[in-house]
C-alpha cells in the first residue's frame, strides 16, 4: 500500500473529523489551514489554495516587500500539496490529524518554500556520500508570575541538577506522552545552563526526516507548555543575563557502511576536514541563515559556550565547529534555536559538501583554549551577514536565488521594524540626560 493509500485509509477508518494542513514559513514558524476530513479526501490531490506571500512574512505576518512572492505577483494564490507520509495525530486535539504540505504556483515548486529549499540543496550536493544529521535544540520554559508576566520555571543556572530537572516533571510527563503519540522520539532531555532552560538531542537520521522532526518538536514543546498555562520559547536570547539557546546540528557522512569522516587515531579524515573547511569558508553566510532574528545576534558572547569565531576544534565547546574526540562526526554550533530547521540543514550540508568537493583546508584545530581573538570573528551585524549571504555564490546557487531574495527581504524588514521602535533601554538611558 502506498503512503497516499495509507493516508486515505486512516482518514476513512479512524473517525477523523479535521485535517490540519501545516507548513513552515521562511522563518520556521508553523502555519496552517484546517479542513474537514471529507473535504480533504475530495481535494487533496489537486491541492488547497493559499496566498504564496504567507511564506515570506514576518513572524507577525507582515508580507515583505521585495520577496518576489508578495506585491510582485499581486499577492496571488499558490497551492498546498500534502505529503502523505507525514500524516500524524494531533495529541492535543480530538479527532484531528495534521499533514505537512509543500507549495506550488502554476504547477511549479515555490522557491522560498523551506521544504523545497532543502530538497534542492540535497539534490545538488555533488558528493558521493550519504549524510545523516541530528538536531540539538534548547528552549526556555516560563511560568506565569501572577501579574501578567512570566518567570523562568527554575530560578538559577542548573545544568544537569537533578532537583531542577524535577521541577519540570509535570511539563515533561505531558511532553513525553504527547511525543509518543506525535511520533517524536524524545530520548534525551535535560536541564541546560540557564534558568528554566532545557535541551533535547535527537539521534542521527535522514536530513529530510530530521528537518520534519525538529519542526514537529518545536510545535510539540510550545503546545505542551500552553496546555499547562506555561510558555516555552525557542527565542535565541530571552533573558539578557542568561545563556542563549542554540541549534547545534550534528553531521556524519557515510560511504556505504563506512564512516567517511573517520580518520586515523579517532581524528577527522580528509573528507571530514573538507566538510569543516566548507562550513568555516561560508561561516558569515551561515550566520545570516541560521541566526534569523536581531535577537539571535545577542547570543554571541566571546568567552562563553556560544561560539563567536569561525573556528573548529576537537571537543572544544568554544569553537564554531566541535569534533568529539574518538567520535568522527561534526557538530556545527553556529545556529540559534529560533532558526528554521529546513534552512539549517540545507545550508550546513551545502557548505560542507562544497568543502569536500574543493578540498578546503580548515586549518589547525583550536583544542585547548577560547579561539576569540585568535580566529576570524563571526559576523555580529545582521545587515553585513545578509550581504555576505548575497555575495556567497555557492550558497545562493545551492539554496536558490528565489529563496535568498525572499529570505533577505524578510530579514531586512525585521531589521527595519526593530529600528522603527523605541526600546525601554533608550528611554531609560537617554530620556533624562538629553
């Protein structure tokens, strides 16, 4: 039975009433339409109309001018096409399932659809290897403070402290129950360094499946928190004096059953070194893609466990790329937790594959010290990072000009939105003195 036949059978036999047509916009925000199961079964092969501009909006749904999919096409409709293999129950809804969707317009894939971008990147890697990836994602959990605000679930920095983890038992119990129903393998969950900060790590798998998994996991965490009158956020830096939340991507490369990243004495092979070299070569463009908000740039802190340089090292958590000793894989630590999983995986593999193809030398590792001041600093100015992306012919080619145009338009709109606002800091600092 094909995936489409299985999907239709489940909808007919399981008493399903509603189908959520879900997709990630260019920011990685979950968006959706809901239809009845009967209507879905009649219509899914033709697709469901929806404005294409919704893909290239701000998180608050302001379409970005210059994206190529808004005013340029008169805010025209495209179509959502369900991916049958992604059908799954929604644990927090009765008689409801969801299915992930892909965008087309005039019968062609939409260039800024994140799922299409990942497929495009994977089809153009140009190396005879199979890549496996695993996502490591951090988030903050907040409780209501009684005055309309929010406070972290735990009061202090408590990395791996047992009692602090137990403070989240109620949240975790519901998360674990729903994760099983939602087909999210929640195998590793821990309290991270920040107050109320938690982390999950997912095992290696197919890049497409892992992108869907990370997207689903974010949705699951936020739904679980809301069901308990809590709030969870993957915002990169929700608390000024606490740790930032990262999106670390673990990558391995395989030639059949042979680990292509494995060299002698537990070190990287030339293939693995080339992958790291490619990531470092494209580091500033990767920052633009994997640190999507202005807030994400506040996560970079020289001297901390968030990398601030284009560097690599064996078991060095201060480097931009970490390679565990005696475990030949690559952990790319550039991204922030608010990044779009499809874009993180597509851009990382595209950069690394370029390094393999060209034999890019990553230089010597920094194994025993903070590389700040010793290796090139990562770009901390959002506009300059976006220019680095636009000037990066390799990544533009891998991800597509249509995607880069839309992505940079949305990001620049976010920068302008920030500058159009007056912050509390500005008034507190300058209001009395000037």
